[in-house]
C-alpha cells in the first residue's frame, strides 16, 4: 500500500513538471505567432494602423485620483506587473522547495546565469562604450526567454535528457531574478522620488506583518499590491518591480500542516467508504456529498496562497499578457536597406554578439569553472557538449530583452534598431540551438525521475531495533 502511494505521488510530481513544460511550450508558439504578426503589420504598406492602436490613451478618474496612459504603457507597466508577479512566485517557490532550495542544486544554474549575464553585458559594452546614444543598452543581451527556450527543447521530445531540461528551467528562473535586479537598480523611468519609496516600504512592511501573523486572505495582499504598484509607478523605479516584491510577501504555507491534512483526509476517506452501498451511482448520497465538501475544505486549507495565485495566474500570463506584450512591442519594420547603406549600428553588433556568443560562452564557461572547482555538480546524464548546446538557447532573449530595450534608450530609432536586432538574433539562436541539441542529443534519453525534479531531503537515520535476547 505504501509503495502504491509513493508511485502515485511520483506520477503527480512528473505530471506537474510536464504540465509546466507544456504550458511554456505553448506560450513560446503563441509568442512567435504574435511577434511575427506585429512585424508583418509594421512592415507591409498600410499596416501602420495596427501600431497606432497602442498609442491610444486610456485611464480613469476617481475623486481626486487620476491615472491616464497609452494602451502600450498599460500593457508594459500594469499588465507586465502581473507577469513579474508570477515570475516572483516561481522564483520564491524554487527557492523554498525547488531547484534553488539547496546550495548543491542551486549553485550550478545560478553560476551559469551569472556568467550568462556578465559576459553578454561586457561584449555589448565593448561595442558601445564610446557611443553615448547606445551605451545604456548593456542590459538587453542579459536575459533569456524561458518560453521560447523550452519550446525549442520540446521539438526534440524524448531525445533531451531530463537533467538538461531541469538545468535550463532553473537557469532561466535564476536569470529572471538577475534581470529583475538589473531592471530595478539600473533602469529607473525617471528621477527617484524618496517619498514614494517610503510609501512602498510601509506597504511592504504591512504585507510582511500579514504574512508573519498567518493571515491568508488573498485580498489582504491583492489590495496592498495594487497600491504598491501605484507607489512604485510614482517612485521612478519601474512599476513592474512591484509584482516581484508583492510575490515575496505571499504566504507559502497553508493553514494546516501535512500531518493534520493526512490524518483528516484518511479519516474522511474511511468515512466515505463506510457510507458507500458498494454500488455504482451517478450521484453520491447526501452523507458522501458532505464528506466531499469537507475534503475540499481540507485541500484548500493545505494548499498555500502562493500555489493558488500561481496556478490561477499562470495561464493568464501565458496565453494573454505575454502575447499582448508581443503584439504591442514587437511591431518594427524590417528595413535592411538602412543597414546596407549606413552600415551595421553598434547597438546591433552589441546585441548580436552579446546574445549569440556572450550567452553560450558565459553559461558554459562559468558552469565549467564551477564544476571543475568542485562546488557545483554536472547534471546526471548530461555531457559537456549538451551543456554547451543548451547555452546557445540562452541567446533567445525575446520578452525581457525587448522590455529593457524600451527603457534603455530615448531615441525611437535606436529602440526600433534594438528590436530588429533582438528578433533576428533570437531567431538565429533558436535555429543554432536546435541544431546543436539535435547533434548532441541522439537516441531516447532516460525518463525524468522525481528525484531529479525535487531536491533531496535529508533523512534522519533511525537506529535499528534489536531483538531482546
């Protein structure tokens, strides 16, 4: 019986991880379609009306409070705050119970992410340090788009080792954390307003107190989170950072513990079985309906608010917010004649070499150093060539790269040049990454095991009981 329960739990773990991969894969496909549509509309004659839609102003006035922005800014500043909120929830979950929860498991993807951020930034700076118009774009090639990267992995199916999928996922999440820190520190939208930052600190303190005192009502975090977004918006730091800060305050524990949940569910299952007439019915009896309702209450109580937010918002972000972001921001006319007549701009060279060469070099080099120095371990069943190939996929920097591109420059011409460079480089990295993985991943890889997904748990050794002689 115990072995059956263990097998069932393992299947559930695999189902959760595979569902995550499938969602990211579908997100990558949808992002690609939306980005291609936006580029086509910006390139074809008469398609400018589509881009003009996002410049229309929208907002509301409530008493003395008023806020009005273009539709593009509502997407980039407000809806993307929800995107960053979900990213923050994923980061917190991984740091508590996932691939970043222990030093042994976190050190390799974190080290690789650091290398994948430093080297591209240095390469970009080497091309643009003497150009004041484009020097500030060093943050553009630092990010990896997890949706596109995992989408490429999915094309190879079972040929990709499970350890490689785990490594890429953890790497992308650590990369997101680094990109968020860079965004908050180095890319303010205007001069920092300390008064509004004080309000931000007060709201965070209130949510922290709610968390520590065990308050689990979602509205105690949603309402302060919205106020926090507005204060962050007025402070000069990009408003989307409020999403990450709010995510860090969300409770990660249920209202009951594992032991109580197990005891209650076991009791209710036994009671449910005793009330059964051992016949198959379409409808349960009133007693069984009451028991089912009680079981729902226990499941709700043990499920943390963090999981509930992530479960409900992830599809919204995947299938609505990110595609909308692509439609509103990827629209740039592909005019290669400008490059032919004026030469390749420094910003394009920095982005191209930063993403396409800096990312794989940084990821592989830092991983190699970490593993050879002994403080990191190479994923089981993964070769050095496969580790290098996965670094090429790190050069797909669509969502976050375009996001930083919009903040890094003041000239619309340079912003558009940056977008073209990001799109072309990301497409090139996708093709090269897929080719590299296809060459290094031959045959069916071993199945992914729960031990590869969840961090190892230290088990206390129990003394063996000896028979009394």
